[in-house]
């Protein structure tokens, strides 16, 4: 297998390229001047090719891998603070209401969807579970929103 010479250039110092070195010693009785020539570096073209071929190639540049990680986080659960449905009335104290799911002592605002009128009342009783009804108002509270003769009204309850 034939090897191909590299395109690298290697300077070769020849004896003619070197300047003679002069050393001077002085003493009280004698002065001696010595001239020496540095040994020549002589290399054949084949030796240069062998030396250049023996040099390993430079390492490849490092590769960089970029990894993008995407994490999808679900939004926090929505805290329900309002509900819509029907409201009825029952004979209890003024300003109170009964809810099937709100804690006792919770202050709520009940808004009549048809008229836009609203009242504030406090949950002080537990309402029996009735499909479609979200709250039962005291007689007086219901009367502030609509005529008790109507019996049921569409409301929005917020807390």
C-alpha cells in the first residue's frame, strides 16, 4: 500500500543556514578565539515523510448535543366559588339559607338571574338534596328577590 505524502511543510535546517558560533576567552596571559559550527541537521525527504506521517491527526472538534425537555403541567384545579340553579323558600329565620354542600356560617350572595337583584345571607341549615335546587332561602330573603307565591326562581349563588 503506497502512502501519500502529507501537505505539511517541515523546515529543515541545513548546515549552510547556520552561522558559525564564536567563543572568546580572555585571561591575563593569553587570548584564545575558538570558532565552532553547529552540527547540521540533515534529513532525507523520506525521513521527513515518515516523521510527518507518524504525527497523529488533530482530534475532531467536540460535538454538542442539545436536548430540550418540555414538561406539561396541568393548570391548578379551578376553585368553584359560584353555582347556578333554582332557589326555593322555607319558613326559617330572616337572613338565613340552607345549602346542600356549603359549610355552616358561609356568607353567600344570591342573585336573581331574571331581575339582577341580590341579597346576602348566611348558611345556617342543611338543605335536603333536591335536583336542580342549589339553595333554600328564608321566607324574608326570598321575598326580597321575588314573590314567595312564585315558589322557585333561577339564581346564581356565589361565596
